[in-house]
């Protein structure tokens, strides 16, 4: 991959579920995120070089389901260290100011502290 991300990805304390928005199919679990991209871990790798409409389930515990909707392009996939799963990197397509703010709030609420 010739391009490099400009922001450090932030790992989350919960693996939030990521679904394909049009089918509600589980794509995997959110591992890390920035306002520009994210990585998921999944049992089956998503198709690379494809634009997905995804929704990230923000709800944890007993709160009602709340989702973050994103348009994202899958850039790469590789076997996870555990070998049972795949890691896939996505680039968020044209995030607006509200989407960027929602991601920053998600990182603030659920991100590991450095």
C-alpha cells in the first residue's frame, strides 16, 4: 500500500459490531478507527477494493441500538495473528463534519487511553 494514514488509529475497549447496511449482514468487529478509516476483524474477509455502506453498532450493554452509518472502501485484508480471523482495512469515503465528530466522540468514549 503506497499511501499512509495521517492519523494514528485508536484501538477501542469494545469490539463493536459492523454490518453491511443494505443487508444487515455482519461484516466483523471494529478493532480500531480514525475519522479517515478503520479496521475490522472477521471470520470471513470482505471483498477488497469494494465500497460498502456500513453501520457500526454503537450500543453497548442495555442501551437501545444506535448506529454510525459510513460509506467505506475496503483497501486490504490479511490473516489476523490468531489465524482464525482476518483483519481488513477500510478508508471512509468523504466523511462530513458530523461523521468526523461522531467518530471523535466514539474514540473519546471507548478508546484506550495512551
